[in-house]
C-alpha cells in the first residue's frame, strides 16, 4: 500500500476506497509494539502503556473529546499519542525490528460490532458520520445498521467496523506475534505484564453507557457471520457464540457481501502460525517473570534499537521534506514560466493551467509544513529521551568521577572554569533564576544545567552535542567535559 498520512476514514484513490494504514503504538521504552485494534479493549491498553511508560505517574486528561469519547484517543497535544507515546508507527514506515514483540487483542465479532454500533452510530461518536453515505444516520436501528453495512465491501469501512483480520494481516503476513482475546483478557493480558514487568490493575475505560442490549435475530446473526467470516475462522470464534432474540426474524432482502480473503486452508495455516508465535511469546513472558535480570537486559538492548528507529524516522521524514521542497520550487518556477508564456496561449487555457499549478503548490506547501512539524516533534522526542537517559545515568557517573578525582586531582568544575566555554554572564542572563542559588555557573551547569538541557554559553549547544554523541547520555559523561577533552570539535550551537 502506498504511503499516506493517517486519516480516521477510508479515502478514495480514484478507483475505489482504500483502508487507512494499519498502525502500531510504541511506548518510548521500546521493546514492544501494540497493533491498534479498535473496539477490542484498546482504550484500556493505551492507558496501561501510558502508565508503564511513565512508571505509573501518568495522569490522563479528564475532559472527554468533543464527541464524548475517552481523551486517550486524541491525536494532538495534550493527549496521549503525541505526548506519551512514540506516535502511530504505520506499517509503511521504516520497519520495526523483528526482535520487538508485537501484540494485539481481538474480540468476538458479534460483541465488537454491537460495541461499534452503540458508540459510533447510536451515540454518534466520531467517525459515525462516515456511514451517512450508505444511509446510516445517528440513532438508526441495530438491524438497519447491520443490513446496510454488510452490503458494502469491507475496504469501504473505517477501522472501527472493518474486519479484524484485515487489520491484523498484510497479505499473508501476520502483523502481531501475540494476539490475545478480550473474552480471556485477564489471562492473556498477564502475558504482556510479565513481558514488561509492570503490573497494573486495568480498569474498563471508555465503556459506552446504553440501556440497549444486543438484539440479534437469526437473520442478523447470519449476516454478521457471513460478513466477518475471516475473523471467526482466523481467531477461532464460534459461529453460534451469540444469544438470539426471541421472535420472528426478517427475510434477508439484500445479498451479504462475502468476497472473503481467506480460504479455509489459508485460515488454518495462519491460525497455526499465530498459535506458534503466541506460544513463543508466552514462554518468553514466563522466562522474564522468573528472571527479571534477563528482562532488563532485553529491554536495555531494545532501547538502542528504538533510538535507531527514531533516527530512521527522522531521516525518512527529512528526505520527504527535501523532496517536497524541490517539487515546490520546480512548480513555482514552472508557474512563473507559465505566466510569461500566457500571452501566446488562449486566455481560458492559460488560466485553467495556472489555477491547477497554484492548487498543487498550495497542497505541497501544506504537506511540507506538516512534514516539517513532524520532523520537529521527532527531534524533540529524541532530545527528551537523551536528556532523560543522561539524567538517569549522571548520578552513578558522578560517584565514579569522585573516586577518580581523589587519586588524579581531576576536577570537572575547574576544567570548565578554565576552558573559557562557560560564560557566567550569558548563563545567568539566560537563566536569571539560578543566580540566587549561590553556585558558580560552571558548578551549576555540572550539577543541574546539563541535565536540564541548558547551554553554558552561546557557542555550545548541550542537547545538540548529546544528539551528535548519544552514547554520552548512557554513560553519564557531561557533554561539555567530553567536548573539551576530545579536542573541541563539532559543538557549535
């Protein structure tokens, strides 16, 4: 599938509707990746990942989104995806390392569809308005909702109602190593908790309140089964796992769309592969549970891979920005040439082509601004991670350097004062609240300033130097000390 920015709805590519790109959510600790599966406990899982990411200190926003849904699903600050996770990692982004553990959860298709109906159609939460085009209005009956949706191709559905098998598969490739079931949530979720070592009593978040109950007649049950048959077969759900409403059923007036992707043989093969990878994940979780040191070693290794993943993403987006800039420049040049040649063409033709060029330039300029913003967000994320790692490792380094200084006479503060790279006037002018502390600029920068990302002078950029030499964050070496001792190269602000 060609790259496109995430949208909550399918888009029309000129030939037909295309499903939005499947995406993972990766906590910044790295090592695991959650394949987002809407209407299958995803809100609870996002809350867990947020708390795990911040060691239980995450306080989610309390105000619901405009449509009444849980704010953890917001895609812009101050909500979770940008502030507490490493974005939405689409399957057409640089590939996640195979050593990362990818997981997801699925739900019985009968229950999942009813949950979709309650929140998106009955209560009208976003993106329920997407279905107006096929005659489904807010508050329509459950039966009408099923009858209309099951007559269109699944590719035309947004991801809350789309088959789970479409989200979990890329052609014949399974996108998750471990797939738990909502119906067996307590047991299956314990696998993830044992993998990460972080235990949290998950609450049920984002539960849609409604007095209505599932009202499946025989006709509606058969429609759901035929339409979502791949989900039933791949994830091993029973065809009769729903109670039917007493009373007469209505004859099926329309054909159910049944162009399924999986044959019985293919579904069986994929189930075996999913079962095998799930067993491996469970064994690894038990091993981590019994040997926490091995878990710590595993995630420490993945942390470096995650940093490389960030850098690949920044490079990918930066390349895209560069290409867009070149295209924009060329189009602007062509637009100017078009104006010069306008007198030689008929006025109507010239104006039509000129308008088309301006429209393309406008679209590219908007895309360019979006990509630049994404680069900025990714760079800030990388810088925050490096500062957090440096702050964490600085204390242990400080103890080592104190022991060292007793024998060699080495003194970091004296080294900085004599280097000429710490400018007290600049330091206390830029950070005026520090002068009351009584410490010299060099001493404050050593003890606190570098860990907070402050610059000791106008010629040295602390965060920039850590980004150029990320290993310093993980061994706790002060960036300016390293700069001086290594020959004073590559640190201009």
